[in-house]
């Protein structure tokens, strides 16, 4: 019987954020051993995809450690070391009993003192498992995937959709290829090409032109005889690392030249489309967005989705402040992260009157905490399985949460940080989504799966938080020369002197 080990360490790191990400953040969602089945079987997640293929093929599995947490600042060095130590020591114990390893990484994880901890983890795994031990990795489309990391694996497959409605499918592709390799049916070889650009997350929606057409070409390329898989990574613009940027990665069956040609052709397509990719949708500042929303509502178009997309931590207050000064319709703000406000509201209970400062705590760019006065209309712990098309079936635990409603704006405050991307916040908190003219979200692309079908209009609101569409003003120090649009030419100094230093 074939036996596969499964592990995962997933984090999308915003290196510009001031606060480190702690071990506790990863421990909250960690699963080990058999727990992986209860947590993920049947879900539209990478692990759900791994488990499905293993089950279909009668493969025995061993969960090592699978953990991830919401996007946040650099991972504390000790946290990464503890997690990597556990994965490596569990892999060492399981090594002689396992035929291969299925691994889930994001591709854009950074820790203090290590710009590419995923590479470090793969190197450590290679040390104990050996150069010939089959390792297949499933990654996020938003990875900064350099050759030094990717080529440590036998197989790398990434998400092809943003919103990532294909997480399960990506896990399946990865597991299927590993099993075919183990059966001796294929000899995977990988090649990569990098077009010298990075896309802001807001412009990585794969159903918006021109990325839609390039993704279609990528899928056609993946169907060529001799090609086993192709991924187009858009890169993650908010991790300031030497490997920042888009990557096309092709996996071929023994034919390295074919893999190289395939990756280079798609990479050239990305490079030639770079200006169009970077201007894929109009941007509004909060005042312009409210003007536009008011005009659309006057025409009977509703609901209007306002996307405060630059907010990576779900606590930015720029748009809420503008909406408090000038209400243009009945408004919902699902999932504002503020543990103190959430606890105060949950303690006040349903019907309680509350005046609380909320949001604006993740960094000075998140805006000031806002004084908000309202009535609590829902209070309680929020723990449920996601019903939307993204991460379907995965359990989330947001801790104490509450709806505070001032009669015009209803804000759902949570203890844990999560980006609202589907309609679960409404159903879970007893709100009727049809009641709202404006829904203010902080998503980049994932909301599209649930909201495009019901939205009257989608307006992208540019605010000065750490995830803007306009990358030019961000304080990059490690991005290498020639990454459009952030380092068009070699800067005078300051290169490569940041995250590889001990901080
Ligand atoms: Zn992603």
C-alpha cells in the first residue's frame, strides 16, 4: 500500500506591517496526525484535494503538521523555527514508512531574518528525507516563487484561479501527479520563467481582462502532449523580498526543453501585457467612491460593493470614516477586526447600547480608531463551516463577535481577523443581505465568487494602507532591479539589505 505524508505551513506575509506574526496565530488552526481528516476531508481546500485523491487511490496518509493563519506581518523567527522543527522531526519519524510527501506552502511567506523560509523548510526536509524522496508542493497563485525554492521539490502546482475556488482541484492535481510519479508512469521535470513584474493583488482577478485571456492560454498550454502541469504565479507585491515577482512554472514529462519553451512563451505574454495588467480596473478614493455609489443607487443599481482592498488586516477605517461622515445608503461592514470592541459588544449583549472605538490598530496606515455608537443586534461566538464557493466546508472560528448597528451602518466586529469574501457573515449574524444598499468589503479577488452574481456594481476604493494598487510609493528595499513597476532601474543603493539581515 502506498503511504503519503501530508504537511503544510501557509502564510501570506506582508513584510511592511510592523507587528510580527506569533506562534499562537499558527497554533490556533494547527492540525496533526488523524485530525487532518476531520478538519479538511470534503472541503474545497488543498488538503481536501490531497485527501480526496489519496482516498480514491487507497493511499494511507499520515498528517504531520498542517497550519496556516491570516495574512499579517513577518513571522517571528522563533515561531517559524518551532513549526519547521516539528514538521521536520515528524517527517524524520515517518520517513521510512512513507513513499512521498504532499506539502502545502503559500509561496509568499517571510520570517524575520529569512526572506525565504519556505526554501529553508524544503532544504531541511531534503536533508532528512534525501535528494530522491518524492516531494510535491501545492502553492498559492500569489506566491513569489524563485527557482531556488521551487526546484527543491519534484512537482509544484499552483492555484490557477483568483478567487481561489480551485484550491481543492490544485490539491488533487498535485496528489495525482505525485502518485503517477510513484507508479513510474511519469518523470516530472520543471522549468520556470520570470517576466520581471509583480501584480498588486487587486489586479490578480483571473476573470478580468487581460489576465483572463492569458490564463486561458496557460490552460491550453497545460493540455499540450508532454506537459503535466502549468502554473502562472502573479507574485505577491507586499512581501519585499529578493524573489518578489511573477513566475510561470511548467512541469513536463521528462522533456525539459518543452517545459522551458512553455514557461518562456507564457512569461513573454505576461511581460508584453504588463501595462494593461496594471491598469485592469478604475480606482476611486473614498469620496469619489461614495459619489459614484450615490449616483448608481439613484439609478436603482444595488447593492454596491465597495472594496477597501489595501487593508490586509481587516481593520482599516478610512472608508468607514468617510461613510460615517456621509451615509449614502443602508450599509453593511462585514468583519472588522477589533478584539476589544468585539468583546465589549459581546459583553453588552443583544439590545445593549454601546459607544466604542473600533479598528485602526494594525499600523499607522490603517487609519485612526473610529468612535462608533450603536445598538448590539447580534452577539456571540462565531464558529461555522464556510458555505461559499471559496474554501467551501472549511471551519472558521472568529471568537466572540457582534453586530453593532447605528441605524445606517451595521458593523460586524470580530475577535479573530478574517476577510469577508462570501455571504456567511450575514446569515451567521442574522442580517438580511437584501436590506443593504452598500456592502463594504476588504477582499481583493476572493469576494468575486460569491458577490459578482449579486452585485449591482463593484467599486475599488484605494486607501493608503499597506496593500495598495499603486505600488510605487511602498518602501521596497529588497526587490531586485527590473521588477515592473516597482524597480524599473537599479536604485542607487539599499538593495538586498533588508530581510536577510538579522533584525
Ligand atoms: Zn492567494
